[in-house]
């Protein structure tokens, strides 16, 4: 059985107001049109839905049963329309971002702050991932956008755009502070303990390739789980670490921390905005993407 949604809409308002006249006003129609729609609906369903009297109308038992279903469905539709309207006006919604620690601290945090100030009704979910984990979340639909560290190739899965380049520098603690007296070669630094992220990260991949280009092999003495852990380890004289310059500037306590100068500087690394190819983002995700690219 196919019955027009418009007839059920008219039925909902008549049943809600118990009046053909008030229903017509709510629908911005007129009473004859409302009466005609109800008669058509009753004919299609083969039963009487309303009992008319001088005091208005009331539902028949069949009408009561129908209204219990129609009211639920219609109010769900209304709620959906209102939610979409709020999404379109950026008053409500959710945007999920997968971000590496370096991308978050060196680039994304001020953008998220500004986004939250402009659109306080939008919930922001940030997942702190390694680059491979962030890309996996993106591919599986668990993130709208990802901002990650390192070169990412555009593919049938991902659309990629570089948004910033970061400069890493080597740092050491007071026990190795004599290394800061003059520029050093990378080979010289490998004579001392090296602190690095693990092999599953893009950072390790980047440094492994850079070491190889210099005829060296990266074999860290200590593996940190996050870049945030490297500076405390360095300050505790566990070895030499490589961290973004922004991490050094943000460090409140510079005691027992020495930046080293290399004869050949570390190549800059890109931060990339990645999204799933062919993905249709929500308006909130699209607006955040625009703000990220505006910093490009």
C-alpha cells in the first residue's frame, strides 16, 4: 500500500490539535483541503480515523493506534530536519581529527582553538595517533580529517596536501653539553646514545633514511613511545634526541637542555592534511579543513 506522506502529515496535525481549523493554520492551508486529505486517507485505509462533533474532533480507536505510530515517525523526521538545519548553520555537530603529536603541537592546536571560538556548538574529537594509526582511522571512517607527520603519497584512498614544514634539531643534556661548543657531523653524534621513536612511526622511517643517506645506520639506544618523552629523557642525560624546534621553544625549563648545531642540518619534514578520497565531509569538517588550509 502506498499512501502519500502529505496525508499522514495532515493527519498528524489534526490529531495533535483535535481541530481541522487549527491543523489548517499550522499547515498554512485551509479547512476544505485538510478535510479532503483526511477523507482520502480514511478511504485509502478503509476505516474512520476521527469522530466529528460540535466541540471538535476526537480519534477513533483505529485513529489512536495510527497516531501512536505516525506521531513517533513524524517527530523523528522533524528532529532530523532540525539537526540538519543546525549542522548547516554550524550550531551543532561533530568533527573528528586524527593527529600526530607533532602535528598537534606544532600546527593544529591554535587552529582548533579558533574553530572552537567561532563554532562552540561543534564538538571536536581529537585522536592522538602515530601517522600509520591516523591513516588507518581515516580509511576506516573513524576520522573526518588527519594531520600527520611525514611524506604521504596521494593514492586512490587518500587526498594529501602539505600544510607546513617543521625543522628538527638535535638536543642533549648537561653531560654532553661540550657537543654544543661547535658544529658537529652526524657521524660524531652517533658515537653517543641516541633516543628515537620506534620503528612503527614515520619519524623513525624519516631518520632511518636520512642516516642511510649519510652512510650511517640508525640504531637507537632508547626508544620513546612519544616525542613528548624525548626531552625529559634528554634532560636526564640518557642521550641525544631529535625534536622539532617548536618543542624547544615551548619548554618552560631549559636547564640541562642544549641545542646542537649540525654541519649539515636535518632536512625539514612536512605536516600533511589527509582526507579520504571521494569522502563527502560534513559542513563542520569542511569548515575545519578550510581553516587548516588557510594556514597553508
